[in-house]
C-alpha cells in the first residue's frame, strides 16, 4: 500500500519536471533545505515533554558508565560531550544496541551505546561510513561547481568498498558539457572546494522521513524521486534516510560520519565518462581521502592516487557504451 502511494507521488513529481528546469540550482538547494528544517522541527515537536532514558556506555574504559539523557532530543554526540574531549573529537559513528547510528541522530529509547573511531581494533563500519561520506562531500562540491546555466544531476551514490581504491559519485551534466573532459586544473579546483567544506567542519545532519516527505523535497529531480521509491521499498521501516550538510540535502544508503572536519587528506582524482545511462550521459567522479588522525607519506599517497585515478567498475550501473570526446574550451567549472 505504501509503495502504491509512493508511485502516485512519483507520477505527480514527474509532471512537474518541466517547471524544475526554470529553477536555479541555488533555489533548489534552498527549497530542499527549508523542507528539511520543517520536517526536522515537526519531528522534534513529537516530544513536547522531556522524558528520560538511560544510556549504558560500552567500550574501553567506559563499561558501567550510565548516562541519563533526554528521549528524542539527546544524540550519541550529546553523550560524548559528557565523556572526554578525546571521545568528542574522535568519534565518527555509533552503535546503538548493535545498530550503526549517526552521531547526530536522536536516541528514542534506553539503550547501550558504543562510540566508533577510525583507530578501533575493527574499524570496518567507521571506514565504510567515512568512504560514503567522502562521496557525499564530492557530490556536494560537484553540485555547486558549475556555472548556473549548466544543470548538474547527482545520481545515486554507489556503495563502493574501501578496497576499491576510490570513492565514487555518479552524476549527469548538462548536455552542453557532453564533450567536456576535465583538465588537471579542473580536478585541483574541485579538490580546493572540498577542502573549504572540510575546513568549515560542517555536521552531516540526519533525518529519517516517510516517502511522501522525501518526494516533496526532491520534487525537482526525476531520478531522485525514483531513488526515493527504491530506497523506501528496501527499508524495513518504509522510511528513507536524508542528510544535510550546509544547505545541501542528499539521500544516503547508509550512515555517514559526524562532520566534514573528520576528513583530512582529500583529493579529487578523476571524472570519467562511463556512457549512456537511464537519464543521459553518465559521469563518475572519484576521489581519495584519509581521516584526520591517519596520514600517508607523500610517496605512498602518490601510489594510492594513481590507483584512485583508474575507473572503478560498478556492475549494477554499467553503461551500454563508453564515450570519450574532446574538450570544448568554454565548458569549464566555475572558479568560485
């Protein structure tokens, strides 16, 4: 029944796609961010009275630590503030009763809580969330990198393992840029934009929403509406996960880390043309990064970068044909 309602909403959204072409990218970002805030505030209003919950901390040196927190308001990050500065600055992700949980997602019940860092004995969950977050950051950069007259459509973020050697962000550029091949300077410009967001140390704000809310937020994007429908059908709760960083709202296939400042070494390494997809000529932007408390010697970094420049093949989104065409001199990212 829920899927039927989603389908109806998608059809209504498709009808409005022509109007979306007349709205600037900045206006779309503002629209999405405003609706995100509206839904966040609505959800917070569901807890008019402060109820207490008990949070039992797990992890080295924390066994037996019991925190009394506020239901629906307190987050794992709030709990970290009651511990040490190291816990507050190093935590990247949390486990709530064994379930991966974003650090800024409210706690709704008494639970056990483990704070995860990149230096844990088994950092797999934190590393995968980090890789996913780096891809989200790259998408945010690309969404704002081109002049207003060029449309940029971010596609679903591929779930790529860290062992692939690069994180990925799939996108579709304005058809006028179909023959554009980015230069090394273009990639350096994108890297600089990413480092500006990292320096701002912006939080990724999580929000679980119902499909109709997500469809309204992404009413200017046909492919995002289809992604909402897909994610809702795969979710046991029927909801979808949204995140906001600054004014950029995105869909995510899993939890992100707490903030952009957890990134340190970060470089955009490639922007490949992978071929015709469902929505047009598909590109795959790739990058390489290490978190703030892990560093690589410059010789090691060069080797990792060389690997990250190679196209990451993703079976589920393989295009029907590859495309390589020359660069038009006028089609370059803005240098803002």
